[in-house]
C-alpha cells in the first residue's frame, strides 16, 4: 500500500513538472509577441544630440525641458544586434516610454567596458532622460544599464528578464531616481545546470553616489533585491520599496546611506545586510519572515566602520536572529524585535548601544552577547539599558559571554518580565540584580519593576500614481486617461482621487480624465493629480501639450500665453496644490536645495525657572519625492546636539539662552536658525506687596517667638519618621545621571527628556560617550547621603545652596552616629557641591 501511495505521489510530481515547463514555454512564447498597439522597430542607436530623429524612433518633441524628445510605441527585438536602445553622449531632454525591448541575449556584454551589448536599454554619458512604462524580457546582461549617466529618471517599468545579471545596473552614475518599477521574474525558477534567476534587482556599483531607489516592487532574485557595492558608493536612498523573496533583500556597503520605510519580506537570507557601512540611517523598516532581519557586519579590516543608527524598525517572525550587531559604534534605539525564532539581538561587536527597544517572545535569548570564535574579548564596551525584555524562550532572558559590557545606565536598567520584585522601598527598582552570567558575575544591577513605554511607527508608503510627466494630444483628437496607482501597503484600501486641471475642455470623474481639444486650445495646460490611500497621500503633475498638424517642437508649432517659460509656467506660484516644482525636477548638485521655511515654535508668555520648555521644529524639503525628509538637531548655548528630532523638551536655568536648530536633508544640505529664550526666576511680587507682607510677617514673628523653639523640636521629631511617597511609575528617564547628581543637582540644570537620542561629542579633543564611567560612592557614604537627602526633602527646604546648608547642618547633628572618616568624606562632598 505504501509503495502504491509513493508511486502515485511521484507520478503527480512528474506531471506537475511537465505542466510547469509547458506553462513556462507558453508564457515565453506569449510574451515574445508584441503587445497590442506597438509597432515593430529596429534597434535604436543614438550617439549624440544630433541623432534624435524619426529614423531613430523619435515621434515628437524638440529636446527642450518643456518639449522633450519622445520615443514611444515601439516593439524592439534585439536578437540581431544584441542591444535594444543605445543612447550615448547626450544632454537633450528625452522620454522613452511604452516600448517593449527584448532578446538582447548573446552575453557579449561586460559591465565594466562595453556597455551596450546584451542590455535592453543602455544610457552612456547621458543626462535628462526618462525611461517609463516600458516592458523588458529575455535580455541577458540587464534590462536597463546606466554608465556614467546622471540625473535620469527610471519609472514604472516592468523588468522581467529571467536570467540577467541584474534588471538594472548602475555604474559611475549619480543623482538618478528609480521609482515605481516592477523588478524580477514572476516565478523563481531553478534549472538542473545550476543556473538560476536574475541575480540582482538593482545593482549599484563603482562610484555611484546620491541615487534614489523609491517605491519599487523587487521580487524573486537569486542575489539581492537592491545591492549597493563597496566601490565608492555613498548616500544612496532606498525608500518605501516592497522587497520580497530574494536571497538578500537589501545589501549595502559604503557611507551615509538612508534605508527607510521599506517592507523587506520573506528573503532567503538577510532582510537588510549592511556590510562595512558607516554613518548610515536605517529607520521605519518592516523586516519579516527572512532568515535574519537586520545584520550589521564588520570584517575587522583596516578601515573600521560603524556609527550607524537603527531606529524605529520592526523586526519580527524571522527564522533566525532578529538583529545581529557585528559592527561597532552603532546605536539601536526604539526598535521592535518580536517573535523571531533565534535570538532577538545577537551582539558580536564593540561599543554598541542597545537601548529603549522592545525585545519580546524570541526563540532564544532576548539579548545574546557572543564570544565570537570563542574569544570573550570580541564583544566589549556594549551598553544595554532601558529595554523591555519580555517572554523570550531562554532563561535567563539574556547571556553575556564577554567582558566589560554594561547592562544598566547608572540609575535604571532594563525591564525583565521574569524579574519584577522585590521592591521594598517602592522606588521602581528591583532590589535584586538580574543575572546574565552567573559564573562571571555579570548582571543588570538596576532592573526596573514596570515596562517602559516604547512604540514604533509603520513604514510610510504612499501610493504611486502611474502618470507620465509629459503628454501630447492633437487638436480634434480624443484624450482619455484613467489614472491608476501602485500601493505597496499590502492592505486592502480604497483610493480617493482629487484631480484638477486648467484645461476647460477636459472632464474629470474620479480618476477618469477625458476630452477633445479644439484649435483654440493649442499650447500647454496642466493636470494636477492627488491620491490618498488612507494613511498616506501622493501627487503627480502632468504637463499636457495640445498641438495642431505636426508634432510639437517644429517651427509650425503654435504658442500661446501658457507656453512654458512665461509667468504662468506650471510649477511656479500658480501651480495648484503646492508651491514647488513637480517631482520630476532634475536632481543635481546645482538644483538640490537645502530645507526651506525652517521654523521653531517656542512657548509664548513668561518662562520661569523650573518650567518644562517644549520647542518644535518645522521645515519643507523641496528635493524629496515624498515631501519632507529632514533631520533636526538641537543645540543649547553652543552645546550639542542635545536632541535629534522635531521636538525638544528641556529645563533651563535663569537667564537668556541661545537655542540653535540645524535642519539637514538627505543630500546633506543644511539650514539653521537661532532663537533666544529668556528664563526668569521664581515669580516676584510688587515691592509694595513685599513690604506689606514683611511688616505682617515681622508682627507675627514677634507674637510667636516664645513658642517657636518648641514647634521646631516637634517638627524635627516628625521629620525623622517621614518617608518619601512612592513614584508615579516607571518611564524613560530624561537622561543619565549619577547618584551624586540625583541628590545634589538642582532641577534647573538643562536636561533632555524622553525620546532624545544621545550622541557622542568632542570636548577638549576627547570623544565623550553619553554615559562616561563614574566612581561609585562607598556603601557608607551612599547610606548617609541618602538619609540626609530624605530628611532635607522632608523638611521642604529650597533646592541649591539652601539645601546644601541644611544637609551640612543635619550631618553635624549626626556626627556622633558615624566614624570620623565617613563624616569628613561626606562633608567634603557637600562642600564641593
């Protein structure tokens, strides 16, 4: 019976394989036919600006920004020439759209030397080109290759070549935008000879800076969805992409990359793999169902890398570790690391800070500091504090195999769900340390009794509108577009459209735009398209040219008062919906602008010593496709940054303070403003009132002088019995403070409150960490000081000098209760304060 069942199963598998291969052949043969409406055209080769003509597929335009050359509507079989479209050495404005380019596949190409062979479209030394809504398949080297080409837009293309080196290859090219493309074969095939699918989706290599990869769907690659090689590539922005079912989702090397708002799902190895990366910013990404969620690697070479910030990411349901910190000097802040099958955090590097993270229900340790390759010195000087570590499988929930790591900030450590009591003094600190390595005596010495409030944000992924920036329609010819949008949120939601136009001959219903222009409508008009999917919105701006008789750009093309270039040019202050140029503006060092409209909201009215001051920042980033993309840094009286973020909460002492706000966009361009804030002392009354109150107080004092001594003695007796009230609960502390600072520092010293990001800073040529080491008080000193502090607070004395005077008096009264050495040491501390 078992043999019969096995035979039937094998038979079904064989049938399934043949059916799958037949489907593959059928799909390829179907895709080899030109899509409906396309016209066959020979491969196109353009070597300079003079070769944009009808023979080379140009159907209209003059090459200016307002009338770009248009190459569209062609089906190009590259089997005979092994390149589809080659454009080299041009600066004219050109749009290649609605073409199918296929079968550039003889494998003559070399990605470093001969750039045209075996590519669907090649741009070599080209600027101002748009490739949009084209379809690619069966190209052997790549579907699109950019070589020494900059400030080009690659948008809404369907790249399906199954066996290419990469769908898109970028070399020695900068300031290009790759937006809304579908990259990857529809199925993940593997063949008996060992060949597999297209290796990378987008491969950026060899000195290619400032490129943006935004809103693409990148699936089913045997290499990486997006790979940025370690060959001088810096400042790549990888934003709001859906990256699924590759071997590695995102792999980056280099400096100052920004990895933001991506959904990285179901990749065979790492979701995000940062290898020898420094000064990177990885935030608001969802890394789910990969092997490892995020892996920061460092190979120990001669060029140490690090100083990356991983902030506000959600890393969950991965089959291995959630986050691996194999680098150094990286900061992991406010991440959700939940339900991974391996460890939550696996730390193998040095000087990393892991704080304010939510680490829950992982299959191994919540945090594992690993003696990598058996060396206990491999991971040192790491700091793990203020985290919620809840319900992880291993017990204890953390293990530290290495030396010199710190598991708590001076006064508060982590929350451990299996260690919340005892707390005899109700100060929110568990009285017994949490052991993370019993044999080595390593522990969290200040575990807290209640979890911290830690939240993260979902990726920001606005819908992307499928629309060309330039459209043409001939007089007395119908124009009809039903606009669509790509939504990578993977949540079913209805799209709300808001479309307007200055063309009176167009009718708009929802996302449907149609009409027929007359001769009186010749010239330029615009269509402004907005769409909202609920959480986010996006917009596109379309320039529509109405022409008569011949294509725009010829000498017979009529003009009118709305011709681009005059005062009604779309994109100036008369553009509907916003005050800036539409998103297709060219990206270059010359046109990039720093953040504008930088503002700082300060509290109105009188600010007094001891008040919590809240400042908020706002600005506009004119260069970013999705709107504002600005990082704010706050400086107080020349010190800082004391906070990174759009909100600063701070306490300031009496006097005038200078608050400086620095705004930096994703290109590194900066704008700053300063504001003076005057803080007054405690409220003062009019002199006459004080004089009257003084007379009354003097009279009352004379009346009760006899009984004052008795009242004072009774209050002293009651004071010895008073305990401080318990706290209101545990929250993220405003900043690291030592025991001495906690006791003696007046509350008017500037401190950044919840949510700030501590940074290292240079003081006197020395790099200081946010939490330098402090020598602890001896047990006897600490006991005495705590007791004195309790009595001083119970006596309700004023802070500062008055409090110190009260403490010295109390110390003298208690001199007989302690040894002389302790008395002198504590008195010296009070004198120094």
